[in-house]
């Protein structure tokens, strides 16, 4: 059964909506990832995880064409980066999801590969939930890999896994090793760390959110330690993420939405 939404004919798109397929909308970014990785990291990782999950789901999941660009203003001091304005991005994500709802799909999830997109994907999903009968969720692919990371992580916490780091480099080494130049990987750096309240890590940031312009605080562009990455770790992270994504989509499909209720005092109009 086809797992890529773009390859369906229109009658097939209608039939798959009726059969209850869960739609994954992959969301990524084009941005610098240090000296050792290409600028397409977020695209490559999120595409691999979502397409593999859909392919292995036996028809339960369809993966939509990816949203390649993300919200990246803080990284514009580095060549290679493309940014979409926050309001444009969230409207765009909402419109894509809403198009699926209008076709009859009622379970949609954004799977995101770029940290700064997350709050905007969450917001787009909530707009769908607040205005339609469908359910829309969102998650970062690395969050789904947490059990494997807990086992294999060597980078220090916090800051050792944040950007172009052990995690992202390991996954790229697993998916397309020929494009990674480990001789250029720079060791441990934690540019976002500022006192005890501000720090950044894929697996738990500080209690205070403060995202500075990246060029002010780093010369390499990375945050973390990519020298600890191996393809074996990458395979474990990737497979964990795929497994959990399939499992979530099955739970998501089975979840019965309780009906809307309105507990407000109803004013009678004459
Ligand atoms: Zn990245």
C-alpha cells in the first residue's frame, strides 16, 4: 500500500481518508549545522524517520510532502540558513493541516526536526483542535528517541545534545555517512548556557527561555559535542524514534474524542 501522500491519485486520497489513515506532516529547516554537517540535516533526519514509519505501518500512516523551511531568524548570521517569518510559518502549517481536515482526515501530527519550529507547530495544531472536529498533535522526532538516548548518550547534560551535536550527527552518520566530515567536527561547546537558569538541550532546557542570536554566542554554529557521534548510536536513535512514532499513531487512531460541551450560561435571545 502506498505510504507517500504525494503518490496518491485523488480517488485514492479520498479512500485513505475514509479508511482512517493518520497524516504525518514532516516539518524541518535549512540551516547551518557547523563545519561537519550539510545544511539539510533537519530535512534529512525528519524525512527518514517519517517515511520509514509510514512505510512500516501497513497503511495506517500516510506521510505528507515535507515543509522544508523553518523559523530561523536567530541563525541568519550564518550562511546557508533560510528563515520563514514566524507568523507566515504558523499560518502555513495550519493551512496544510486544515486542507487535510477538509478532505476528511481526522488524525494529523506534525513531526518536527528543528527546535525553533516546535512552539509554532504546537500552535498550528491547537488552532486545528480549537476550530475543527479533527485532532492535530505535534512532536519533535528526537523526543521520540528518548529511551535510546537515555541508554547511549555520552555527551554531558545540559548542552551536550542541542544542535549539530552527538544526536544529530549520529543520525546523519547512520542515514548518509558520505555527507558527514568527522575530521571537521568540533568538540564540546555550550553557547546558550548563561548561568543556572538559561541552558539549552534537546532533552531538557533550563527553566528560563532565552534564545539569543546565534552569531553573537558561537563561532562554529554547533551546540553540543558531535565528536561523540557514531553510526551505531545513530541507528539506535533512529529506530527508536520510528518505533515510537508508529506506536503513537496507532494510539492516536484508537483515541475516541469526547463530544464538545458548553457549560456556559446560555442567554436566551427573544
Ligand atoms: Zn538540526
